[in-house]
């Protein structure tokens, strides 16, 4: 370290010292981390959040936790609130004098408010509950780097070029302190334990401010030259100063610099500092990485989770102990200690799977690895013993502590370690039944060994072999001596045995085992014997066996170990991780009963190096002298503290994110009052936890409305049409199978409608009577309207008869005209100019004849003249005539496919199409489009043959062989449900004032049904109407069949 006087050092010795320190730090890191830091940073879990996850921008400058527990993040392009699952952006540009929402610092202001310091727009304040309601606090083009609260409600603002400002957050008034380094840029302000605040300047060192005056520190000749980025004071009144040139410690007038010798990287550029709940100092570096101060040294983490890619702008710790790292370009990083603490090659273990784990008498943990020998870990340091150090084999299968000794079972024999070294080995040559020793246990002075070939007892004379009648049926994977001195033997494939006197016999419950493949044995605190197998568990109480199968709710089928903690937890390990279940549930579970206890799963996401634990070797779990559980995995070892697991099970009580009613966003900071008969009430809530938040399950209820708790995972619910009254919305949360948190409540009241006033009942009765009279009057009017409709129908029938007679006589006249004209036409030379006039006469007469036929059809006196016609050609011939029916504001589009021939009267087909076009025209109020489509129908007669109204179409020569669809669509006003039921009703029209008779669709319906087809429609009010006609057609016509078939 460097003292405050800046004693000179030569460059060469300094470089040499740096190299030695770096080697020492690396050796210390590889040997298990930093002493006095329970969990090295390398064992912390990192979660990376970027703009792809919802951050406004990946450059983050600050984070802070509000009173409800939600995390606020300030970035270079906005502010966001994080609830553990989603980021919600909160705009505040309306409250500042600058369009950019570049956030520099955040400060919770109490009473559910947050102060937001910006890069060019002063300070804004937002509520931490919806609605956020941003408002200005400090107006002007100030760049504010940091803020600190004063005792009188005002704040200190560290600014660029304007020094320290005292700001009244209520009025927005501000004043610069009377003294200090005027015109300076202040980067950091921090509370001073003896009163006042520490002030860090850019390029001008550190002072402290008492509220009126500024004071220099002893050693200011050194500090005065520093470019200070951040300052902070610990509980022991030590001031830490983060500067561009490194980290400095000031205490009692002495100033020391920390550099690479203390574990920091060379040329450390300190950007941020933080004191955690354990009073440890955290350092964020501009050139990447995070360091934590432990016992005089720094535990430095870099190169993981984005820490090496960008500078560390800010560090903050939340109420759960998570550390949030704000980076310049790599987003937001969450650092947390998982429920499991991993020990892998990064902490010095050999890079091989761990099988057995035990604790020695001196407190050291021993790890047997499959290929790397045995490792001993003590005080964070790891030592390895392998074949090179005398171990009989590097493939360690079992361990057992014996006072100051540790027995090691391997694939090559047995070793014993004393005083940190291998003192002796035994192999088959020494009498071992087999060199593979997979389990062992001490019974007093006896050492029992489980091998592939059977059971062996180690005596002073050598090894004594034990075998049951018929053999063990597999290699021995577990040995247990219970509190009564009985030796139990578990066999992989042969079941469970016990020693009775001088013989080995089968266990009394052996025939009840769920599987012959037994993996471990365990005796519980209450004296119960547990056997884990490949297909479930067995519990033996001395007289009765209880089998627990996966179907009863076990989290897996094959388990490798069982044990208990001191908090009532029963622990099982498997290939899916480690599970904690309630001991009382496990011990009282009846056969075939489904367990309903709380199950906690711990896997890789909780810090385990691998979810797959190892078993079939002994011991597969070890409970140390502090009650912690150690598990071997395929990727190292994992330590689980049951107390930490128990403490983290209940998440924080949920808080309301937002409340939305008919009128919009509602203030959820207090009781909510709603008007009568609210159509909608949406409540969104979240538990502000940042550990496994995605697994949370919520229960909610509306007291005085819901009968019971309702469950969901979305964090949102909707109520509709709530009655008048007073309610209380309550919500609670839990992790999977864990306990529920405390319930959060929100009082709601729905106002009673004025109609419930008794004084209005009299007036209501009067209105009721008057309403009844009006109803009767309406009924009378309806009857009169129906009578008028009947008279109109009779009138129309008379008009039809008259029109029919006139049309018949007029048709006779037209016939004479047409015959005479044809005679004249034949008598004239072909090149006569009168030929054109005769053609015009004949065309006009034909159109007049068509009109008479329509009149006769209307009057039901025109005989139908159906014939085979080309549908496409017939409809195409009407395009010019129909185009003249439409005004310029309406556009019509045509799509006509070849669909064969149809047996129908062409004049009637024209009449139907014109009716539909006219109806579409009248439905379009302003500009619009009409679409006419003719296309074949997939499925044809197979799907629609049963719906034809005239089955004779199927007996024609040639018979109908397919179906064609003719549709007319408009984008007009559409029809409401009442109109839909009366579309084809004769004389019903909505265009009475424009002369509509109400017969168009009725006649069209009759014509299409007479032609053997089907007419239908669909209409959406406000979007338009589509009429569809389906007609039987002949697809096999030699000229048209091929074209039509192409559209099937």
C-alpha cells in the first residue's frame, strides 16, 4: 500500500512486487477464494439484463430500490421499474427542460417518490406507484451526477461546473453553498458519520460540508490532486475514495492507496463504491470488473457475465442481498448468492466428478473424485492427494472419518490418510476381497468395507469376509450402523441385508422394497430407517414398512441419498437436483396417500455446478458441524445451507403495480373509490423478489365478494360488474411448494347508485306506470303498422295483377314490332344504311321485352325459361350496365372465374345480381367498394348437395356435377342483429323514404331457390355485408370443364 506522503518507489521493485502480488492473488483464487469471504465472487450467480429484456438502453448509470421493494433503473435513454419479471418504462421528459431522458443518479425521496437526476435537464420527481406523475424539482440545464438527502427535507445536488447546490424539493428553489470550490464539477456526495457530507471533486480532491461551510481533510496535499469519482464511509468511520488513479483509504489523518498488491488489478480506475449489509466494501472499475474487500484484500471478479466488456457505473444492494451492477454498454447485471454454493475446479477441486464427501475431525472437508484423487479443503485452501502422493488409486469411491484419520476407498484398494499424508495402502494382496471399495462405515473400532465381491471386516489379523447364504446379489453400495448397533447392508440389485450375530440375513422388510436396486440407507433423528431405491422409498419403524412411490407425489423416482436438517427438512438427492420435503409429512405418510407438503427443488439455477448428483457410493451426502449439507455432483460439489433455504422460501409480500377501471388508471397508493356498476376493474400485482421470480405463484381474493382464494401465475386479475359495497383485495405469493408470504391488502369501495335511494321509489313507481302505458301504446302502434303492411301487400298484389296485365298486352305489341322490324331487315340489302336503324329497333325491343318479363315475374305470371348458360359470360355481359348504376364515389371490382354452365333463367339471374348491387350501393354512405366474385366451391355437391332446394338439378342431362359461388360484398354500414332476422321478409325495407318496396331480396330468394341454389349472407355492423349465392353447375362441359377444374 502507499501512504499519504507518497514515498517514492523505484519502478523495477514496484513491478517485481506487482508480479509477486499478482501470482499470490492468482494462487489464492485458485486455492479456494479469499479467506473471511464466505462465498468468493466466482461462486456468485450472475444474471444479465439488456435492452432485449426490456431495458431502455444497455448503458445504465444508476439503480435504486423503492419502499415497496421494486427496483428502479436509470439508463442513458430513460427510466424503468423492474418487478423481477418485466421492465416498465416510466417517462419523465415533461418534467425537465431537456428532451433527453439521460439518467445520472436516483434517490428515493420517501413517501413513495423517487428523485431522478439527469445529464442536462436538472432533477425530476416521479411517484413510485401508478400513476407516476412526473414533476420538476430542479429546473435548468444542470448536469447532476449525484444527490444526498439533508435532514430538513432538502437535498444536495452534485453538478457539473456548478459545484454543490442545495435544492428545496418542494419549491424547486436552489442555492449554492457559501464556500467550497466554486465552479467545480462534483461527482459524488456521501453522508458523513460525524455529521455533514463528504464531497468528491473532479480533479480537486475531497472536502466535507457541514451544511454551511466546506472543510479540507488532513493530507489534502495528496487528495487535492485526485480526480474523485465516488466517496463512501464505512461504519468504522473509514473514508474510501474512488479515483481515476485507484482506490484510497483515509482514516485518522492517514491516507493509503490500494493497488494490485491488495488484489485490485493494475491501473485500477475506480468508478463506483458500495457498502453491503455485511459492511464490506464493493468496488466497480471503469476498466471492467467488480471487487469486494475481505480481510484486508480484494476478491476480484472479471471476465464473466459482461463484467469485462464495459465500465461499472454503479453498484447497489437490494433487500434480498442481490447486488445490481450498472454497466456502460452491457446492461444491468444481477449478482446473487444461490441456495447452493458450488465448489469446482475454479475453487481448486480436481476437474473430475465428485463422489463421496466427509468432514474430518479438524473441520476440513474431504472430497473424493473419480480420477483426481482426494481433495482436502480448509479455510478456503484446497490440497490434493493423488497417486503421486501415495494414494492407491485416483478413482475414489468412498470416504470415512476416523478421528484424526480418513479412510479412502478406491477402485484399486484402501488407503488411510494421517497428518495430511497417505500412511498406508491395502490391496487384494493384503487380503481385500476385491480392490473396488464403494462403501465403508465405522462400528466402534471396527471398519466395515463394502466391495464388489461382498462385505469385509478389517481386524488386527487382516480382513474377514462376510457373505449371506446365496450371496449379496450385487455390489455393496451402502453400510449403516444404527443407534442399536445393528449393521445394515444395501446391495445394488440384491436388496437390503443385516448382520445378526455371526451371520448375514435379509432385512425383515426386504421383500417389501419398491426395487431390488438400493442406493443408500439412512437412520432419521426419530430412529426410522430409510432406504432409497430406483423406484421409490421405504421407511421401516422396526415393525412395519411403509413404501412411498413416485405416484404419491415424490419429485423423482430414483434417489441417491436421504438425510435431515435441524429445521424439520427431509432431503433427497437425484439426477434432477436436491429436494427438501417436510420431515413430518414423510414420516406420517400413509400407503397410497398423496403428499401435499411443500417441496423445494434446488438445481443448477440455484448455484449447483450440475443438477445431476452422484450416488451409489458412500457417503452421497454429508451434514457438517454447522448443519450444512454437502452433495457430490458430476461437475463438482455443492454446499446447501438449510437455514438460507428456509429463509428464502417465503417471497416478499406482493405490491400493487397498477389498478385500471372504466375511467382509466387509478391511484393505487391508498383506498380506491369506484363509481356505481363499474364494468371493469383490472388489478396487476407482483412480489418484488429477484430470486426465481418467474416461479412465483399468486393467490388473491376480494373479501366480501370471492368465496375463496383464487390462484394464478400471471400477476393480474379482472373483476366485472362489481356490486355496490366495501371490499378488500388481498394477494399473497409463494415459490413452488413453499409457504405463502404475508398478504397485501387494498381497500375498494363501489358507490351505491342513486336509484337505490328510498325517496326515489315513489317517483320510480310513477315512471313505471308511465312506462307501462308507453309500452301499451307501442303495442297498439305495432298492430296498426302490421295492418298497414297487410293493406300494402294487398295493394301490391293488385298492382302486380295490373302490371301483369299491362305487361302481357305490351308484350304482344312488342312482338308485332319485332316481327315487322325483322321483315324490313330481311328485305333490305346488307349494305343498306337502314340496317343500323333496324338493329337499334330490335335491341330496344329486346330490352323492353326483358322489362316486361321482369314485370311478369314480379306478378308471378311470367313462366320461367331456364336454360344452360355460361355463368361467367352472362355476368360479364352485365358489367357495363351495372357500372352505370353506381355513382363515382363507389368503386366496383370484379373477379370472375370459369365455373361451367348453370341451368337458370338468365333474366332472373340478372334481376338477382342487380338487386344485390343496388342494396350494396344503398348501404355505402360515402366512399366505398363493392366486390363481385364468381368462383368454384371446393367440395362441390359432396358438401352442398343435401342443401339444394330443387333436387331435379341433379337429374338434368347433363346432370349438375359441381357448385359455383357468386358473392357480392360491400364495406358499408352492415346490419345489426335485429335487421339480420328480417332480411328476406317481403315488404321489409330500411329505405322506405327513398322508394324501396321491400321486395328485392324476397324475389331474389325465391328465384335462387327455384333454380335449386342456396342464398345466404353475413354482416358485421360497421364493417359491411356479404351475400353469397351457391348454384349447381355442370363442370364437365367440353369447353369449360378444364378451366373450372383448375380452380378446385
